[in-house]
């Protein structure tokens, strides 16, 4: 029993220490080359900057990028957002 627990702990520590999760960051607010303002959205499957946009059958303007200005707590400003509809 101790040997199995030691083996399981070793595998768990190895996976936590050496397997990295996703490191890609999509910047909708500042990357105007890959994410231009687009109020029409996506009607067919599309991959933009390694992010797959796959609309369903009933989504009309999925993945639209619109101009907004929200001031949240601690003076955080949101200038653009990716819309899902």
C-alpha cells in the first residue's frame, strides 16, 4: 500500500511540476491586427490567432468584436470586448 501511494505521489508531483497548461494569451483590446472591430461576427468555422470560433446553427453574430467603454472597480477600463450572441 505504501509503495502504491509513493508511486501515485511521484506521478502527481511530476505532472504538476513538468506539464504546462496553456500559455497563449488573446488580447482583444490591443491586438488590432488579429482582432479588428467587427460587428457582424462569424457565421462559419474560423480560427483566429490559434483561437477556434465555431458558431452553432442558431448563432447569428457569434464572435463579434465591438467597441465598449466600461469603467470597473479599481479604475479598470475595458475598451473592446468579444461578444457571444
